[in-house]
C-alpha cells in the first residue's frame, strides 16, 4: 500500500515536531505540503521539484541543530515519493552532516525496477549482509535449544534456512515446542521440513493460539504496522475484550511487537500471513478497511491506499475517494501515487458521465511523472470527447505536454486537428490554441509555412493593438525573430508580452522565457538581462527548479552576447547540472560548450558535444539543429575543420529550408567562413559572408551587423577590407556586446599588422586584449597575445591572484556574500549545497588575500566589474 511521502513523514516528523516553527525558514517552507494537508493545492510540474528542494533544505536545517542519522529499514517497500526524495538527497548528502543509511532486501519489492536503484551509484559504501555461516547458525541454534544440541542438528538447521537468522529462530522455536531433546532424531525431522516449511511454522504457532488470534493477525497483516486495535477488532469481527485478549496472546507468543499499536515483530511474519490469505479474502479485507477508514473521516491517502488493493465493484464513493486522494498526492508533489489512485478509479469504473473527468485528471497527473512521454490518458480523453469546447481544452493540455518533451510535430498535429473546427469555438478559446500552436510548434522545422500562414492575421491584429493575450504576443515575436522579421518589430511584441504581469506570475505556457529569449535574439540585451534576472529571482523565491533552469539557459546566452563570460558560464553550468536531473540535457546544453570555447577550454567543450548522438529525428527539430551547429563550431576550434564545416553548412541548410535564419540564434558564420578560407575555399567563404552581411543589415541588429562587417573586412585584403574593420569597431562600440567589440579590435589589429601598420596594430590589439581579458575570454585573449607577439610586442600575462583569478562560480558567490546574503541563502537561491558555497568562499578569501566576508565588498570594489555583469545572484 502506497501513501504520498509516508516514509518521509515517519522519518522526519519527530525531528520536525521538536524543532517547531523555527525550522520552516527559507526554502524549507516548500516542504510543508508533505506534512500539512492544508498547505496548498497547487499541482504543476514545479511542485514536484520544489517539494524535493524544500525537503532537502528541511533536512539541512535539522542537521544544523545537530548531526542527523536517517535510518531506513525495508527500503524495498518505500512509497515512490519517498524513494524519489531519498535519491535526490543522496546526490547531495555529502555536503551535509547527515548519515543516510538504507537497508533493503534483494529479490523483494512491488516494482520490477527499484526507485532506489540510482543510490547504488551514489553510495559512499555498500554493505551486503551475508547469511550466517555454519558456525554462526550453530551458535544461534544452541542459544535457542541448549548448549548440547547435536552438531548434525545444527548443520541441518543451517542447510534448511540458508543461514537466515529469523528463519533459524523460528525453526528453533518450532523444534523446541516439539521436543526437549535436540538430537539426531530432530535433525532428520529438520531435513523433512525443508526451508519452505519454515514460514508455515509461524502459521502453526498462530493456529495453536486460537481462531481469535488468527483472525486478528490476518487483519493486522493487511492493515500494516501501527494500526489501531479498534480498527483491527472491527475488521476481524471481534468484540473489544476478545480483541484485547488476542492481542496480548500474540505479544506473549512473540508474534506481535510490544506497544499499544499493533505490529508484527518482523516483516517476514506479516508476509507469511498475507501469503496464506486467499486473494479474494485479502481484497475484501482491503475494501472493508477502506470503508471503515472513510466512515471515520481518516486521511484520504490512507483510504485510497486500501482501495487500490480492493476489488472494483463500480461504487461511486470509491471513485470520489480515489480522486480526492490523487489531488492531495499531486499537491504534495507525488505524481506516481496520484497516477496509481486514478488508474484504480478508472478500473472501478466511474459512472459514464464521470469517466472523462477521471481520464483528464489522470492525464494531468501523468504529465508530471518524471520521464513521461506518451500521455495515454490525455490521448484517450481527447479521442473520446465529442463536445467541441471540452475537446479543445483537452487538446491544449495534450499538445503542451507533447511540446514539453520535444515532440513538437505531434503536438502541432493535435492543435491543427482541433482548429479545423474553430468555427464551433469562441475566440476566447481559439486564440490561446493558436498561440500554443505558433509558439509550441516552432521546434518542428517542417511546420514553419503553416505557422507563418496562421500567424499572418495575428501580426495585423497586433499592429492594430488588438492582441491582448501575452502568450500570443510572445509566440508571434518568437516566430518573427527566427524567420528574419526586423529586430525592432520582434522586440516590440516581446516587450508588450513582458509587460503583462500574468506571464511571470502564472508562468503561462513558457511565454515569459519565450519573450525574454526574443529580447535577447533581437539584440535588446540589457532589457533581456533585466527581464531574465527578474524571472530568476521569482523562480528562486518560489523554489521552482524547472523555471530556474529554463531562465538560466537564456540568461547564459544573453550574458554571452553581452560579453560577460563569468555570468554566462555560471548560469550555463547550473542549468546543465539541473537539466541532468530532468533528463533535459539537450535543451540546457545549448550554450555551455560555446562558453567553454570562448574561455579557451576546447577539450571540455569537445567532450560535451561529442557525448551527444546527433542523428535521426532529433535533427527534425530546431534544438537538435542548434546543437549540430554548436558541434560544428567546437570541431573547428578543435582543428577538425572538414567535419566542423560540414556540420555548420548542414545546420544552415536545414534551418534555411524551414525559413529560419540560423545566425539569429548563434554566431556560426565566423567559424564557418574562416575555416572555409583555411581549407582553400575562399570564394565560398566570401559568398557566405556577403549573404550574412546583407541579412544582418535587413534584420537591423547592430551586433550581428558589426560581426559580419568585421569578418568581411578580415577576409578582404583590399583597402575596403580595412574600412570595414574600422566600421565594425565603431558600430560594435555603440552596443553592449563587449566581447564582439574586443573581437573586432583584434581583427582590426590583425588587418593592420598584415598591412605593415604595426604601431596602429599594437594599439588595437592591446585594447582588444584588455577587453577580452575583462570579458573573461581566454581564447580571444590568447589570439590577441599571439598577434602582439607577431608584431614585436610583449603583452602582459593574466592575473594569477586577486579578483581577476576568481572563477565564475567563485565570483558569483563572492558578490552575493558581499551583498549580505548568508551561506544558506546563497545556496538556496542557486540550488546548490551550503558546502559548495563554503568551498567557493574559502577559495575567494585565499585569492583576494582577505580573512572574512566583511572584507569582500572592499576587495571586489578594487576590480571593475565585467561589462554587463547584471544581477549575478538572480
């Protein structure tokens, strides 16, 4: 029987109760739904992650009071929600003064794959308990039967039980009851019994205690440990005095544990009892127990835990009880249990008029399951419903579920099908469906013509100020920026979307992150950074890990385009770390390899990109093609020019076929053009750069225009080339894109050097080196130094100490600590452990030659912040 976070509540409730209100601080408050049924009913993807985040910080807070030992027995029977949390905690427990010890029995458990399996890879130590040796078995038998038990008897007991201590005790107790002489005769009797009979010996002992004891024991086995005598007596049809006498007899026979609540001394005894009960009898007992608990007003999950094991008989109250328990499970962040309850409700079955509601509720719960991809209940509900309005609502949910797992083509087809009947729907229904289609269908590269055609009328409406839905505005902006609509027009739409408070407060269909991405892509970088920082702060406040991950991915791209590689790397790395827990590496990996390239760590970037298989259906979507382009850039940087150029040209071909401009999304042309020129394909490189320059001018993005100008000038050996190099420096100097300004300066320096203008070249290269250093680009700084050396100069080396030597993670932590945040607050905001924060600060103190956080602000002020640093802490 499963109950949401039942094991976690049992494990932590005692400590939580002792700690009182003072333990519910910061992120720990996100765990209140686990312990308090009235703590809110929000049910979304983020609740699943935020509850785990809250439980981690609850454990952390408890451990601050005193070191904790969390001991879990019979881990194979854990409910799914508790198991998921223990895995989550196991990945982070090293940073806490906490011992997590879990005992499990192999070969047992209700699931074919244990939810605790990942802990095997994380465990600091794994102890596999072996059966007792023959000598150990003999010692235990003699302790039970007397010191003079025959050697042959002891050996026979060992063979019959396999060295299992519990079975040895039970067998010895049975033999002691049969005879007081532990001799060879008894040894022969043991061989006749065999191991399979040992469990039955418990039943024999029980039968000797009488029918009342047997009935009470059966009910207790079914109810589970800690049940009340009142409930057990009612289900066993025993009057109070007879039930009390039976409980006392079972305790005296060492079958029940001591205490007022009823529990067996060992799970094996309970399992032996349940194994002997006929399935129909066991199911009937579960049904009676559910009815009894429901009549008593017991918790919904306790009632439902019995109902899932009871036979279905089409009773309405059963369906209602299971649905109520499922809602509570989702509110606690436990979709697994909610799904099991709702599937059981369907099997009852519900009345015809309720079946669709149950299917939709099940479908929503299935969406929240980690690793869900098929969404069968939503599909069935969509197929069954005939009411146009309800069908549209279900279609929207199904499509959004499919979009969330990168099945954009399928989601698009669902929405297109339901929109064929849009005349039967009101405009208040059609517009959100179209917004979902335009925004969510974009990853399907085959869909662009359909989306552009459908969006045309809404662009006209938006120009007239008639579009009020921020999701539609964000979707139109996204489609526009990807297909080359002028940057100012796209930014205007995205700005309107971001101006609607609902987009962030309600986190409507990812519209906020979409609009912020458009601001970044349309080169409104400072506006994008401000919007993303506001979103990240909200995600941190609410403990929404998935929201933080999505926003951090775009924040990394924005910082990269602004030339702040410290911020770009810290957000890219954090997004990637979190994405691995969500199985969403493809999304969060977009920018980390490129940041690493700029840092100069080509090897790390190559390892990341080559770990991904980029073949097949993944390349039908824009995310996959973006990864292909980034692999091309990494391969060129690693020296494999041919394969890198192939990747980039293939990515460009795929995007162009869909009507997209790849350069809006990533700066791929410089890598491709320079590699083509080095391969001797200069004409092709020139054509590529000329096309890019024309598209950049039409797009209206000064950063993109400046990059194309600088690249064109670098490849052109005439005086026109030098003019373009100067123009690029001037144009980029008016933008916040400091890294590209640095690159343009280095390109100009190279152009001047090869033309023999060494003094001017040295000045441009020195300025470029300084900008590259401030941006944190080891790759560009290395190229600038090489050009300076080639021109006869002796450039300075990078700082090995002081603020310049801080890593992005150390700088982030230092700034937040200097701003007055505690270690715990920093860790909660960035979804890392307190130990990680402590480690970073210790490195910071050493590099800055200071002793405490009181000196941080002054030490950091001595160093000018990187351009466009933004709100590093979110």
